[in-house]
């Protein structure tokens, strides 16, 4: 007697637990002096920061890209987030973070994405940002 079994057959594979935020930032206007642009990164935070201190104290609630290129007209970024076991994750504040000095607290927002990012496993979220060093974003005020 021959028995045949099927463990799902032609069913599609389960979705990837990974979600991706990727995009392009366009820089408008002149760049500041090289000493005041030490690092740029795309960051996605699960909270709304009130100061650079929040970035250090709540570091485990932040996803961030590799360092972006400086003194270019535009650059691309990509952040891969593992959402294994999570139905969705919400990033309440995201954009390009600018390290302007040598100290750990010398970070400020350069440009902020205008709405929360809600990601589910397997999703890819493309975004486009326009940054201007002459008019950088500010940390939100405390309520």
C-alpha cells in the first residue's frame, strides 16, 4: 500500500517577517561648512522625540539607515526591520537626522516625514524627502 502526504502542497510560502523603508532624499540649497555636517542618517522612531537626549535614552526604539553621503544633490537610504511575531509596527517620527558637532547630543532633525509610518511584515514603504540646511526641522515642543 502506498500513502502520499501533502504538507501544504501548492500553498504560497508564509510572508517574510521583514519590512523595508526605502527612499530618496533631495538636498536643496547650499550645504553648510563640512565641520557642521558630520553625519546624516534616515531614522524611524516609535516615539516623538523632544530633544537629542531622547535619541540616546530611547535608542532601542529607533531604526536607522547606514550613513548617508554628504555634499551630494541626493542620496538613497534603506532600513530593514524584522517584525517577526508582530502584526504591525508604528513609527511616529521619521526623517533625516543631522549630526552637526562632535558630542553625542549634537543631533537635530534636518527634515521630517509628514505622517506616521505603519509597517506590516513583508511590506516595502518608499518615501521621498526634500531637505534644506537653511530651513532645518525642529524637535517638537513638549506638550
